[in-house]
C-alpha cells in the first residue's frame, strides 16, 4: 500500500479552491469554512481547558490561522503555528499581524520547538486527516515539546459519536484516489496511545456534548445562534504530560 502524500493532496485541494473561489475565500475554505465562528469556538474551548494569557501555545496544522487569529488579542505568550501549506501560513501571518508570533512550515510529523517549551500543543481538525502512525508520531513530538503538566488537545472524528457517522458513510462512498483522507479514531486507540506515551487522558468530550463555555456568542452562516455552553462538533481529547512530581 502506498503511504498517502498529505502535502500533494492538500496542495492540489488548495489550488483547486483558489481557482474556484479566489484566494481570500479559499483560505477560509481550506480550514473548513466558518473562519471567525470556529476560531471563537476553538479559543473558548482552550480557555475553558486552562489556557492563560501568558501561556505558550503551539498549534499544529494551523492552516490559514483560524485559531491564532481568534487568539491574537488574548494570548500574550509565545505562539508557533505550523502547517504543510506555506501559502496558508503566509496568509495566517499577515492576518494575525503579530510580529512576535512564528508561522513555520513542517513536512514531517515533527514540531520545530525545543523540549519542554509549550503549555499547550493543539491539533484542531488535523488528526482527522492522518494515519494512526503519523498521529502517534505527532503525539510523541507533542509530549517532547510540552512542559511538565502541559496539555495536548486534539479534535477528532469519533466512531463513538453518532453525529459523525454520516461523514464515515460519505467517505466510504468517495472513490477519488486523490481525496484528502478522513480519519476516524476510537476512544480505545486514544487510551492505548496515551498509555504507550505515559500521558494522562484528562477528558474526552463527545462531539455532541455541550461543554464549551463561549466567551462571545456568534451566528453560524446558516443562521444558527451559538451562545452559552455549546458542543464542539468534533470530539475533543485532552491529554496531559505528567508533572515533575507525578
Ligand atoms: C481542516 S484544516 C484545520 C486548520 C486549523 N487547525 C483550524 O482548526 O482552523 C487541517 C489543516 O491541517 C494541515 N495538515 C494536514 N496534514 C498535516 C501534517 N502532516 N502536518 C501539518 N499540518 C497538516 C492542512 O494543511 C490544513 O491546514
């Protein structure tokens, strides 16, 4: 079996979006659309999970900057965003206008940071597109760069979440060999990876369970109002590196 070429499939996906929609809209669509809305949702989720203004955050697969753009007036600490799409990183850097933040291309499952430097390592809608072994490689790297007690947060497509099943069915029906892959994960796999890496599973939130306390209400483009405590949509796992005295 041939290993998927993430870079080629994502680059061709972005190129097609630019031709069809123009660069500005393509940069919103490449991360899944709802740029401002999902950015606010991701920001609120991280603040709920303990992200402080002074913390250091590394966002893997940040794309065109949906999360960092939403965090630009909150996070005062260091930020590093990585992605395989250099064009999307350029867009993110311009849009965030935070010269102190870094946007860095990565081409392997590696994180370009020193050991024990990040309070939070995040992967939003990234493990949704990677093979198990690449997810595990990233978790190994995330553990390396996380500070003691640092958190690793990732969203995922969940076999246990009924609301995600239609995505699995659509993926089964899609015969395009160049499609961007949709990867489903089971809770058992997350627990196994955490055990192998000596990471604590703090919590796994089901995609349909309300848990994110929005710090700012918003409307989705279809008119749905999001306010108060809302579901995330994708399931979210929070892993924690052991503290110094654990
Ligand atoms: C659905 S988008 C989500 C972007 C962003 N995390 C967000 O929530 O707005 C997935 C992103 O992951 C990036 N990506 C895919 N495979 C990757 C890899 N192996 N390493 C780093 N980024 C990757 C894609 O280029 C894309 O920007």
